[in-house]
């Protein structure tokens, strides 16, 4: 214990401050690593293939969610291709 006797209270306070800062930085970097890993994992878990993404953008572009049962939408592209979308009536 004689080896610790040569340190003053100022030395111990500075050492404690360095320890607190180190633990805080380790905690914050751990939080950052976990958040990055979770966001990457979430994106990987909820990934979609190209066809699903194209169908989602198709729904958004033509607002197909608001299409009433029994109605038809006809879309003609610039090249002359015609797309006809029909939502069948719900059977009860």
C-alpha cells in the first residue's frame, strides 16, 4: 500500500475522470455498433426482390389500393403497350 501513498487526491480525481471518460466512450461506441448492426440486420431481414419492389412502386404510382372491387384501370405507355388492371368483385 506504500506505492499508492505517493499519489495525491488530485491524481486520483484525474485518474477517476479518465476512467469515467473511457467507460462513457466505450458505452457510446457500443451503442453505435449495436444500432448499425440492428439497422443492417433489419434491412436484410425485410429485404425484397426486384419484382416485389417493382410491384410496390406500381401500386403507389397508380394508387391501386383505392381501386374499388369490380372496377378497371387501363394504362397505356408511351410505346403503345396497354396494361389493364381489373379488381374482381368480392364474393360473399
